[in-house]
């Protein structure tokens, strides 16, 4: 097992690093000031779109899509993607400059994997081009949504249309004016067995009958320009051709959507945590308290050492999961993906927490990305499936593998 980055990836990564240095790090605070200003709610600065065009023209585009999706994919393996994701995750909004952000990347993967040629033409191509954005609506307020088989939104066939009725919440991105398509999971076949009752269907965002009930705040932050929405679906009609893969495939699609996505999430946390560590070291070297630099204090040295160990452990685990996915497929990597889901957000949360402490007051204000890493890592321990669900899954897999 060797994790030496290929020459191709070293080249892409160097280009990406140069792009981050020239265009992204210098605008880090400008982005925050713009997007946090209530006057700009759900808007993005003009220069953001210019950066996207620049990234596209340099081939730093859609790098998340693994080689099995060629011709749409730039042709990288999972292990190659992992290295690149670490680099592009060191600034919280940078993934979207390279069209590699959630939830679009998961939705593009669903459409590439299961979409009909017509669905791909209408929705996948503009998403890959970065012309539109998308959302994924599974979670519902009235049921425990960590169990995807609980979803209740009704999908009923009426002639050549499906009719949707129900309520969704936590639909990331649905508030953004560029969001044009929502992948909605609902119950279409209650007569089937539990894992074949649901479907995923394409619903254009402007379809009559969809009401934006409210936006949700996450740790009191509206997450503009993406935003999390509560949506009401009342007699929402779409053509039968909008069904993805077929009736009863919703659970399978939800599972498929989360496999590779989970692995990319993990490398995002490695990138975020590494950035926190870099900032923490620089601060410890420059800040003097009680007659010496913070970097001279044993307690600070120990916290930095702990961060480095935890980040490196997670990085190696991510690369190992990616290597198994490349060699044997996603199914073979399920145990490692579960391990990552358990380890990665908690690791980033602890690293951000320690960095915050070393920064003192500055560590909790808008001057660094540390608070955003801390809160993102915390909510991802729920949003990407609660920790407990991943632990139960890993426990069961481990017992199956080791009990005999
Ligand atoms: C910021 C953010 C963005 C999100 N974006 C999206 C999105 O774009 N689209 C979307 O559809 N959803 C999204 N979600 C929703 C997210 O997927 C759900 O919150 C998640 O699946 C958990 O479902 P729930 O909130 O209903 O919690 P529940 O299912 O009610 O679970 C609550 C708690 O019960 C416990 N629990 C659950 N299962 C088990 C178990 N098996 N063993 C032990 N304990 C257990 C856990 O402690 C868990 O945290 C987002 C959430 C957040 C916070």
C-alpha cells in the first residue's frame, strides 16, 4: 500500500495551490464580509463567477467526479481526488469555485450514474457547466430522517404525471436563486418491501406548488448564499419522465449518493483541520504571553502535536479508503468509509477547538475560518448521518468479519 501522489496529481495540485494562493486566500475575508452582510442575503459577489470561469479555463473543474464517469469526468481516481480535495478545502467556500461543492457534486454523480440521456442533457450538463445549482431533499421534520426508509412525502402517479405532497426541511441550497432543480425523495410504492417503497424524482425548483416555508439558521447563521430551506410540496406535478432510475429505487440512490460523497467529506475535514493547524502554529510563534511565545509553552506544543497526529491518522485512513475504492469498488470500502464518517468530523472539531483556544478571542470571531470549521464539523456529525448510525454499521460489519 503506497500513497505516493502520481505525477499528474502533483501537477494538478501545484496548479490548484497556485490558484488558491493567487485568487482565493487573498479574498477570504472579502467573501465573508460580503456574504454575511444582510443586504447581500443569498447573493454571491460578482468576482466569484469570474473566478469560476478562470478555474474552468485552467482545467480545475469538476475534479470530484471519478474516472468511471468519463467523458464527463476529468479522469482522476479516488486516491488522486483525495489529495486535491485536501488542498481545495482549506478555505470554506473554495470547493464551489471549482464546481466541487455539496450538494451539487452528489447530485451530479446521481445523474451521471442513473440519469436517462434526456435527464442528463437537461440537468447534468448545465450542472457540470456550472450554469445552475441543485438541491437534494430527503429529510422531513416529522420523522427520524437518519433512517431513509421513514420518508413520507407522497409521490402518486396520475396519468403521465407524478403528484408530490409533503414537507421537507434542511434542503441545502434550495434558497439560492441559482438553484434550478431539486432531487426529491418520497414514498411512491407503499405496497413494496421497506427498501423498495421510495423513489427519487427531479423537480424543477420553480414548479407550482412548492412553497419556501422558511430558512433555517445553523448555530444562528443563515449559511448565505447556500442556505437550508424548509419546503412545502402541495400537489406539485412533474412528468413521469422525471423519475430517476425507476419507482422504488429511492433508497438505493440515497445510499449510492452517500458512498463516494462520504469519502470526499472526509478529505474536506483533513484540509480544514490542516489549515487550522497551520494558523495555530503561526499564531503560537508570534504571540507572546507572560514573557514568552505561546510556542514555547509545553501545553501549546502538546496540543499542536495532538492535532498533527490526529490529522495524519485521518489523512492516511482517507487515502487507504480511496485506495480500496479504486482497487475493489465502493462496496469493498464500506467499513473504511464508515470509519472515516466516525473519525473525520470529530477530528476536525477537536483540532478547531484547540486552535480556537490558542487564538484566544480572535479564535471565535470572523478573522479566521476556525469557528466555521468548528461548527461545520459539529453539524456534519448529524447532517451526513448521525455518528451513532455509522458506528452501528461499522460495529455490525466488524462482528460479521471477525466473529467466526
Ligand atoms: C446543516 C445541515 C444541512 C443538511 N442538508 C441536508 C440536505 O441538503 N438534504 C437533506 O435531505 N437533508 C439535509 N440535512 C439533514 C440531515 O441529513 C438529517 O438531519 C440527518 O439525516 C438526521 O436526521 P434527523 O435530523 O431527522 O435526526 P434523527 O433521525 O431524528 O436522529 C436524531 C438523533 O437520534 C440518534 N440516533 C438516530 N439513529 C440512531 C441509531 N441507529 N442508533 C443510536 N442513535 C441514533 C442520534 O443521536 C441522532 O442524532 C442537513 C442537516 C443539517 C444540520
